C-alpha cells in the first residue's frame, strides 16, 4: 500500500476544518492503519519542521518557501521510514494562506506548488477542501471564540504584507474569496485528488460521512478503511 497524505484545509476560520481533520484521523486509526495526525500547531514542534521554528525564533516574520518545501520533504520521508499508512494533516499543504499573507504573488505560489508536488512524491495526496461562505464562517468563528478573536484576526491580517487591505470582517471575507479562487487554481495544477466539503450545507457528522464515502473511492485507500463503517 502506498502511503497517503490527506491534507484537510479550510477556506476560512469557522468552517470546521480541525474538527473534520480530527474525525478523519480517528476513523482511519480505528481501522488498524498506522496514522499520523499532524495538528495545525505541530508545525512549530515537529522535528522535520524544526527549520520553520528556527526561522521564526531568529526574529523572522515569515518563512522562506524553500524551507517549507524541504521540511515537507523531510516529514514525508520520515513518515515513510516509520511505516505510516496515512498522514492526516490540519492546514499543512499547500500553505496558501501563509504565503499570501507574507506577500508572495501567484507566480511565486505556482513555483512553490510545483516544488511541493515533487517534495511529497512518494506519497499519494488527497486534499480535503472544507469551505463555506467566508462571511458566514467568520461570524461563526467569532461566536465560538468571542469578540477578542475578531480583533486579533483582523489585526493579524491587516499587519501582514499580502493582506493589508483587511480592516474588518467584511474586507476579510472579500480577501478569503480571492484566496479560495487562488487555492482552487493552484490545486488544479497538481494532479492531487481534491475532495470538496461544503459545511454550509453539511453539519460535522454529515461532513465526515461525506469524506468517508469519497475517500472510499480514492485509489490507494486500504481495504480495511473501505470496509470500516
């Protein structure tokens, strides 16, 4: 069986990306497969991504794209060596929100995407793209996290080179719509399987059922996972 990397990404905060990622990892682990669940915060603690943490620790406000590519290559290699069947990652590939915020344009992101495609080459990749109307999702995130989160999120985007046009939730939603279109264009270059999950119409349970059903049809998925219900 070829190792499969399942990258769960979201079009916006508040779409339920992390909840779905966790549920997918738990489901696959329940089949008896060897699963690594890479949570979003792990990028600063995993050994393979130590260069990312070191660049930030050195005072940088961004990370060189080449560092992200080489760390991803190292992560895939160490996971293969460890005998993992699945890598289920939360907001890892393809790094679009961070790269856009750091000021990289579409031409630069296209090169990064090409480099990442080569870096993960021994693994088969499926991207689970969780999306909803950005303004609806952002307001859901504010309800969950509180008004202080809204201030933090808007301030973070407004202070980054590529997202300085953001000054409130409405302008943040406008930016996220642009980012969604960009992400879809970039993913179309890769040849990776892309599973779309619309959480505007699916609750958490239905979203997981949809992903399980779609993953069962992806070549390379283990028989154990296909038969587990």
